[in-house]
């Protein structure tokens, strides 16, 4: 007899062995959760997402459709990741050089919101409640409550917890 799940898993999604998924989380179609990944409670993982080996995602996170989160990324609670966002884990990728033991760590702190189609380069930290504008390429650390956008993303102001720009 199969054990009843305490989360929702669409029939087309793939969950590898040794994956932890919190109560109330929803995993939508064509999503793959890789070995040793950990997803918190009450998260939404949209369709077509790839969650890499050893990735950690906190509670109450919304990972929209077609997001790629690779080994080396840690996402804290209450984070929004917009559709088609990509996280990297190698600074200078080369197909002929095995760099799996050199993946750089990326930290997305509590309450961060990342706009659609953004790219987050590896080895950086996105500070608490920061707001990353859609289509941004984030190449450096982002301070808490900062508003950044562009390619490369630049600082344009300070936001409050609701994401509203402070005057």
C-alpha cells in the first residue's frame, strides 16, 4: 500500500530519492526535484521547473513556471521567484571542464522577490526583502531592502517589506 503524501504532486512531476517536501506544498506538472533537495511547507513549485541536487527552499515560497534552480542555491522563507528565472552555479562554464566540485553558493534571504526572466549569477547573496526587477541580470550581492534592476542589475532605491519604494 502506498503512503499518502501530505503535499500535492502532479502525476507528471518527478521526485528523486532522498527529497524532502513539506506539508501543504504543491508541485505542478513537468517539474523535477533532484536528489537531496529540500522544499519547505506551503510552497508552490510551478510547471516545468528544475530543482537541482542539494537545493534548499524554505517555507511559503512561490517558484513560478519554468524556473531553473541549480546545485548550490539556498532560498529562505517567503521568497517569490518569477517565471523563467535561472540561477547559475559556475562563473566560467566550459563543457569540457568538470566543475561539479567548484559550484559557488548563492543565498536568497527571507522575503526576496525576483521578477520574471531574471538571471541570478552564482556566488552572491540577495538580501532580505530585496526586490529584483523583471529581466535583470544580477551579478553582485544585493543589500537588504534594495530595489535593483537592469543588465547588469544596479541599485535604484530602497523598498519596504511590501515592496513599495521608500521616498
